[in-house]
């Protein structure tokens, strides 16, 4: 039993014709417009823009306030640095209570 005909040229011609027909329909003006590459765009909200600006401003502020550090160093070295232990304990308790609420 023979499944494919002996003349394979006929099959190849049919395939080539299909490919050619498809290329003709794909190059129509409507298809050409649809095939144009689209680019992604992003539009930031006003809030996002404000957040970016705030972040830029925060980035300009140093993490360590060197003037305070130098002042405290000088007080410690001179022996004039004093803290009220009751005030420290009160602040610690307030912070602890606040953290328990959150």
C-alpha cells in the first residue's frame, strides 16, 4: 500500500504556494500597521512624583549629625555630660508601652 505519491514535487509545489499566499495576505496595509512594534509607556501619578522628590531631599540629609556627635564627645571628654536617670527610665517605659500597643 502506498501512502504518498511517487511524485513529491507536487507536494512541495503545494506547500510553496501556501507559503506565497500567506506572505501576500500578511503584507497587506492593514496587517503592516498592526505589525508595528509598540513601546511601553509609564505615567507616574502626582503622589508618586511627590514621593520621588521627598526621597531626593531625604537623601541629601546626612545619616549622622556630626555637630551633635562632636558636642557630646566634648562633653564626655570634659566630664560635663550628665543625664537624668529618671528621665531616661521614663522615656524607656513610654517607648515600651507604645511598642506593646502597636
